[in-house]
């Protein structure tokens, strides 16, 4: 099992609820400090606080399916286990890393027996849910829909990309936040109280230890356990900490340049056409353990938001490189990532297309349901033809340059009120688009004179 304070179990397991007897064998500190109540979980108040989605379900003693999406070591499995316990329902677990349809059938049958014999819900927790292929996800659907199981999924991948839409429509996505410094500090305090000794670190080294964890509570507690087990009483500074844990301490400041900050740096250097800096920030994220898919998603956004129609090939280039990466994997896949980065960073830039659409959305919301001009409506029935649908429509291919110049906006948005949303600039391919628009505008004026 991969969770806030855990190790690894087999493909299917039932775990003792809080208060049940457990083995007395020595356990890692991270496992020992696993929260026994939801109130002990740190850093996720938006999910577990008063009037939150989870607290409402627990109060009603009836769970509905949900997916916990967040980075490693943030408590997804712990939350799932405690939600089931506090709601008073059965809890079964699968890991999508090493389970398949056969394992899924076994736990579904177990849940069916629980419902038949005890009349109770069963929470089926599936860790790394995104690792299930489409077929396995589809096989899960009917059992979620008929209530045989309440699905609680955990994923580090964006569910929009990794889960089938039918499953997403049946399970609410709840975002589990990366743990911030304050939450990680509370976990260190708990570790020290449990061991009845202070970490052998000065204040700066303690901050550096939190930075090393990079929002991952499990990793932090594993480091803390090593440090608390050191013989002697030497207080370590930052350099001493780095030597002891054999990991270079982070050199950035105490504000912690985290996941979203680095993504912001990456996107802004792409937008700023600084290919050198874009490669650097991408390398920083990869070296820090970032999923390359995160970088490809940002590249796809930049290819549309910042390059746009100035180079329409930017998007196909990114998607093609992304597809090649998915087929080949790391480390050779870095070739495709590098190619996509350099293409987007060095491409001419324009945000005219998306700004035009934003302007169109604003006008559509402001003007409401203006009726379309009847001449561009189809008239499949006699009544519609009698009402004037389609009357006066001019088939563009019957005109020179296949252009009739007729009006397509609602009557209220014609003439002087006619909007101009898309204004291409003079960079890259948009120079040609500008020429096309000018040509159509002149042709429109000529058709109207005719």
C-alpha cells in the first residue's frame, strides 16, 4: 500500500480498523505514527473539516464514490481507510499496480456477500487507480453503479487524463494537497514526542529537512527515523545533515519552490521564448521526480495559449512527442520531451486565438440567447420553411472564391455592432491569416455592393 504512513501490501488486503489488534512486531516510524482518527490527519482541512464533502458523508453513515487525487505521501490511503472506519462500513483494498480483473472479481464477490449477509456497504479502495487499463476500469463500472461497492480511488495522475469518463461521472474527484511546511513541521513534532527526544538538528537544518521532503510526509518521517536513531548528541547543521542522509540539501529559500512554482517558471520561460531557461526548469522538475506527463500537459497548454496560430504546428509537435514518450518511456523519452520544449520555446508567439474566444464567451454571456438569422437555419419541415427558415441562404460555392459575404451574426450584432474577436498579429503564420481576413473583408464589402 502506498499512503501517508505505509509500506506495501499485496494486491488485495483487509486492514485492521483503528482499535483492532495488530502485530507487535517492530514497525517503521511512519507506520507507527499513522493517524487513528481523521482529526489527526494534517494538511487536508479542505477535505476533512466541518461541512466538507467527506465529513458530510461520515455524518450520514453513507458513502458515495470518490477519487483522491494528489502527490505521494499526502495521506490518500490513510484518509480512505479512516473514512470507511468512521462511517462504519467494510473496507477492502486493491493495488492497481499488481491487480487485474481476476482480483477485482474476487473483491466484488466479497463485497456482494457482505451486502447480502450484513446489509452493509463495502468501501473498495483502489490505490494507483490510474494504473488500471480502460478494460479493467470499465469492468468496475456496473458494480459501482449498482452499489455493490463504494469506490474510493487514489491516484497521483490527473483523473481527466487517466480515468475513463464513465468512471469519472460516477465518482467525485477530491484533490489531496501537497503537504505544506507547517503540516510537515507538525509531523516532526509528533515524531519527537513519540521517540521522546529532539532531532539532532539546528534550526536551519530542521528547515532543510522539511525542504528535502518536498511535501511528502512518508519520506520526511523516514528521514526523521534515521536521524533519531543516530548515536551521540552532535547537533547537525545543514552541511552535516546533507552528509548524514546522503542527499544534497535544497538550496532554495525557506518559502520552498514547490511543484506549482516550478511549473509557473517553466511555462513563463516557454512564453518568453527563452529555450535555455525552459530546458533548465524542465530539468529541475525531472531531477526532482516530477512525472514527465506533467511537463507535456504544460507544453500542450503553452502550444495553444502562447503559440497559437502563429505556428499551428506547435500543438501537433507536442502531441506527437508526448505519444512517442508514452510508447518508448524513460530514459530515451527525454529526446521527445527536449524536442517539444525547444519547438514551443522557439516558436513565434500569439495569444490572439484564445483571447478572441474569451471575448466571444464574454459577449455570449452578456447578450444572452439572441435568435440566429433565419437564412442560415435548416428547414427540414414544411412549417419551418413557411416560417422563413433557410430563406435567402446563399451557397458560398456558387460565388467567386467560394465566398458569398452573407451575414452570420444575429441581427443585433450586425453593422457597426459587428464584433471582431480574433485579431491576428504579424508574427509567424498569423501574417498569412491576417492577409486572408483582409481578403475576406474586402470581398464581403464587394458582395454587398453587388
